[in-house]
C-alpha cells in the first residue's frame, strides 16, 4: 500500500522495534516499511511476536477492538490514541490520496 | 582390489550440514550415503499456528532462497483460501522469485563451484594457471567481480519486497507493495548494469540475444569459438577447463528428473488452484523418467522415512505427512542414517522412482513438446544431455543457462506492470482448506503442503530441493539421486576427495558437508576432511 500507517491495522511493530532498517537500508535500496510491509520486529526479543498464534499474523492486536495492545516506549495507551486521533483529524486531504504513482 | 570407506564431514561450500560417506574400491566410488546432520522441525513449529505463519517462518528455512520459500508458501495459502490474485501481483512475485535466482547463480558459481576448480591435483593440466587466475577464492579476477555483482539482482528484490532475504511481502491475494514508476525504472537500471558488467560482459562475452540463439550442443561448441570475446568468457573457459580435468565424465545420477515449475502466468492464474497450476506455468512442471515425459501431479508425491530419523517406516503424502523425530542413536540401530526424508514420486508404470530436481530437471521439461504460447520452450539442455549425458559440467551449464532466460523474463514483467491497477485484493479467510504451493528455487523444486482446520494450521509439510536430491535410500533400498551420482566418481586422493565435492556442488545443495574416511575392511577411520575449509 502507498498510503496510511501500517501500525493500526496490519500488526506493524515499527514503533516498538529498535533496528536501523530505515537508516542503513536493506540491499542499499529499501526496507520493509518503505515497501508497505508491516515491521515484524524480527530483531527484537520475542520474535515471532504473539507466537504466530491464530489471528496474530499481519493483524494489530487490540484491547476492546480499538486500542493497540503494544505502544512505543514512553507512551501510554491514552496519550498514544489521542495523538493518533489528532493526527488523523488534521491530516490534509492530499496525504490520504494515492499521489506518488508516477 | 582395495576397498575403503570415506566420510566427508562436513562437505564445504554448501548451505547447511551434509555428511557424505562413500566406499571406494580401486579409486572409484562404489557406494554412497548422504547424511543430513541437522534436525530442522519447521513443520512442528508451524502446527497449530495462524494460517499465514508460513509466510513468516518458511523464508527463514534458508538464507539463500528465502524468497522462493515465500513464493510457494504464499501459493499454498492462496490455493487453500481460494483467493483472487491481481495480475500485477503475480508479475511482482515472479520478478522477485527470478531476481533471487539471478543472485544465486553467480554467487553459487564463483563461491561454491569455483574454488574446487583450482584444486592442487589439477596443477599439471595445461590451463591450470588461467583457472587459478580467474577462480581462486577471494583473489581470482572473475571471483571478485562475480561475487560482488551478484548482490545487484536482490537490490531489485528489496525494491519490491523491502528487503532480501527474509521478506514476507507476498501475501494471500497479492503483494504488500504498490510500486511507483521510479521503482520500475530503478529496477531496469540495476538489472541493465548487472547484465552489462557481469552477465554479458564477463560470463557470456556476447549479447543475451546472441547466446539464446543456441539450440543444440553443436551450436554451443560453435558459439564458444565464434570470436575472441566469447572464447575468453567465463562460460567458455569453464567449459573447456571442465573437459580438461574430466568433469564431463562423472556425476551422472539416474537421469530421471522432476520439476514442479514456476512463474505463474499473471492472466491465467488469477484464481490459484492446485489443479489449474500446471497449465498456468511459464517454466513448466513435469517428470522425465525412463526416457518419457509425464505430467506432474502433486498427489503422487510421498516422503519415505524408512532410513530417516523419524518414528516408523514407509511413505506418506505430505498432506498426511508426519514429522515425529527420534534419537539418532536409536535410529541408527534401525538402519536410519539422516534427518532428510526421502521424497519419491509415483511415476505411472514405473513406481516410486528417485528423481533429480534442479536446473537440469527444469531445462529437461523445457524441451517437452506442445508448449503453450506463454510457456518456455527450449531444446538446448535436452539436446546436450542426449549427446553428452548428465554430469558435473552439464549440470552446471544447465544452471547457468537460465541466467539470460530469467533476465529476459524479469525485464518483460517489469514492462508489463500497470502502476494504476491493483496489487492486492483482500481475501476471505475460510476456516478450513487444503493448499499446495510450489516454485523452483535456484536448486530445484520447492513445495509446501498446508492443511487448515478451525482457522489454524493442522498440518504443514515442506519438501525442499535438497531433500529430493540428497534424500536417503527409500523402503525399496533405491539410492537417493545424489548418492547415485557419487557412484562411479573417481577419487584420486582420499585425503582430499575433491571429486566428491564437485559432484555435490553441481547440485548446489543447501547443506554443509563433511567427509570421513573409513577403511572398508576394519571400519577404522582413516581421515576426516572438511571440504573447502569453509
């Protein structure tokens, strides 16, 4: 996908992962998240996260179907959700459009 | 007559752990046992997990062909779930699969096959100096560029898959990426650079188009001496050198082959099914056994565990497959000697025949008549095998012959990607189903069988190309294909049995090998030799 954040629906572990993928780039070209691939946290202890149990692969684990179970270090669920909601609310229309095809 | 047993442990320059035990009589191998020394157990890890768990786990079975694992793992779920896959997604999957193999070919040739071409026992052959100048590990002129430039094709993989190896970007219903125009143009540029510098510039010494005019063994021999540039190419020199040191005289094997094929046609495989797979392949599937072609049917595949460190004996189809490991010490008491199972195929009229997989097998299928318009037809390798036979040289030539063909395919798919169309269609996730996904990794047929029940994996079985090739004897005591290929190989120096390495390396098996030498009469270990010192 070209638009949107992988964190909320696709189980992306980027916010919780300490890895230089996006700084040094893989094969001098790209990274999972740059290519629309949710981070699987493969360099973090506990990989594969959620033990690959039913419903955990490429799906964000949530409390009450809304709040992500894991947040980045230093964030609590409430402030993270408030920040995310605010970002969504003020995002300009162009940021939601598929405008980088050619 | 002198008989001795030799055990190579581990055989070097393969991607894992392989022990080879051979009996040598009067300087020739008369019997062989291949022993996979490591238990993997991915099937056990995956049992009870999310149906998509194979997309994360199986690419990690191998560091060199993880993209191939992903390709077939994805089709296993596509067929089990009955997904729709947009043509664009199939193109991207094909591009990635082919680029991984384009990386593997030169890396294999220079890093795995090349070093033993400079073994000291060949020092008296006329072209030795030239062989060492080109192929000596690390310092050889061809080695350096070949290995270094082999990273370029997987840069293209990373553009679409985010990274290579160990991406999981192929998912049921398509791919995760939605490339932009710059991704496509960058891919063209990287591949063109690779072709100019290595494939055409160093390996072929001519254009891809000129090389692919070759249809017969005579065409190939004429091509070698057509001009100075072709004569001096790595491909032509390698061929001459192999003939000088006799690599065209051993490593035959059974001469029976299996390919499951790869590169699904984007238009013809929008609704992946197990039954519709053969007709939609570009690189065709099939069996060649007893001088005849047969259609590939996954239902005829079994894995025999009579001589493998698993509980029981006999053979099962992978959907019913069981992975129940036992203590190797107990296994040895029952005549078992390896962690690899013995994959077999029930060939109509011939029964469970051991079959060789790999580029030679793929290219044998390419000669089969009645190719559809989208399918690869290429008579060269079949012609070569019918004239000079399967051996170490021709197995390597078949592998390297695919580089220009794959290159041409990738360029075509890159040109066909429609950036404004879909790359993914969200599939339904039915709670039960059976799937079969397969591809051709660089080293041969690679397949997954999945059974989904109650929304979880009830059974998962992987058959790797190396299992087909280095698998042990079966219940009928037929040797595995590589065991068979060792038989008849000369061993000039039992302390440095380079010939065994060359047979093993011609298959590009993904296991590290060791040779142990035993005296056939007393059972005493004579020598332990680690090939390539890797």
